[in-house]
């Protein structure tokens, strides 16, 4: 290639868009889990398998995201260490976000934490209102 030639790639083929697609999928899964958690919390008094399954799904998604993000950034997590990102996802995933993104990571964690909490709360309230409008009662 000569020094004066400019190569332009279409937007869908640029490495920046291709390498970080996993973040978009993580956020979709995270917000779907928040919706599920909000609907489930409309029936807090009734025991459910979702009380265990939703946090496990959140830990799984968070640990997969950390491993995929580290690989996309060129700092892959060693194979023998990847299991710790599942068992310690509640601490290690936020620590990784802060480590890899600096102060922006703190903002991202705060933003998505508050939006997830707000979404779960709204879904819980809407579920309760819909059940009451349909003339049913929530189990006590």
C-alpha cells in the first residue's frame, strides 16, 4: 500500500463495531433479567425457583461478558481463572469494568444499576396493577 492511499471500511466491518457486539447482547440479557425479576417480585410471598435461577443467570451472563470483553480488548482471561469470574461475579465483574474503563466504568455501573433497578420496579408495579385490574388477587 502506498502512503497516500486511504482505505475505508464499511461501518459493519469495522473492528470497533465487530469486537464489542458482546456488550450489546449482555445489556439486552441484563435488562431482560431485570424485567423477569420485577415480574417475579410481584409475588414475593410465594417461593419460586426464579429466586435462585435469576441471580445464577445474571452471574453467568456477567462472567461470560467479562471473558468476552477481555478477549476483545486483547487481554484474555487465562482459562484456569475463568471459573472465578462465575463464582465471584458479584465482585469481579464490577471490578473488571472499573479496571478496564477507569472512571467511566464507575459511571457505567451506576447508570445500568439504577436503570435495571428502575426497570424491575416498574415491571413489578405494572404486574401488580394488571393482576388487580383483571380482578384477581396476588397470592399471599
